[in-house]
């Protein structure tokens, strides 16, 4: 059994995945815009990444204020310059 992931870690990893997915679509459109099958696959992956990010963001809103403040500090320090 795996250890539970903290809300901050879930948000950080989902944010990075969403950014990577967006970047891969942008790159793909520049390199091979006529390959609609691959573009559809990438869009489905991005939709999943967005859903994971949205769920992680929603989870942060349910935390008690002290835990939310700690989580936001972790998020800010990790994502600030990425």
C-alpha cells in the first residue's frame, strides 16, 4: 500500500503534468499539425491532466486554514520559478 499524498504534493504534481501536457500539444501543433489522431490523443491526455489539477485545487479548499497555509507555502516555493 502506498502512503497518502499530501494535498500540496498532489497540486504540484498535477500542475506540472498539466503544464507538460499543454507544452506537448503546442509543440506537436508546430511539428505535425495534420496528424489529427495524435492531436486527439494529446487532447484527451490534457483533459485528464486538467481534471487531476482541478481535483487537487478543490481538495486544497477543504483544508483547515493552518494546513491550507502550509500547503500554499509549499506550492509557492516549488512552483514559483517553474
